[in-house]
C-alpha cells in the first residue's frame, strides 16, 4: 500500500515538473513578439509577419510603482532589438534601475499595418 501511494506521489510530481517546464519563455502562441530578459537587456523580436507601428514596451514593476517604458514608431518584420534597461524611463524620466525596482512582467502594445492591435504581457524571467 505504501509503495502505491509513494509511486503516485512521484508520478504526480513528475507530471507537474514536466507540465510547468514546457513552453520555455511563456510566450503565447498568437503573440506578435518574443521577449527575452536579462540583467542588462530586454530583447524584443517582431514575429507578426508584418511591420509593427506604435510599439510600446513597458517593464511592469511588482507592487504599485509606475511602468518604465520605451517607444518605437516602427519595428520591421523579423526585426530583433536589444534594449538596454537604462533606456526604459518612468513617467517622470527616471531610468529603470534593477537595484531599486523588481520587475514583474514586460507589457508590449503595438499595431500592425492592417490596423490589428496587439496587447501582450509576458512574465519577467
């Protein structure tokens, strides 16, 4: 009886670990962008197949602090940008500093040339 219970617990834990590790970056299937984060950069790549316009990339802090944003008027199809964390600014112009702010997610809004709006929020890894 104990072996069956222990075997069930081990099997459940294995399924949980495999299920949680699948997906890697957590990017939704229909997302127009991929986002990778590091201690120095946020890397954003346009995978929508069309150029994106009015692209706003925001680092969303944990808690009630305001977002730190970076704006691009256009990102070409398949374009990849490495954005230094110092390029993100708060509403008052304060640059993002990871010693002060703990990021929760990256929020990307954009519009393609056909007028379709995209709004994607991905967790900070």
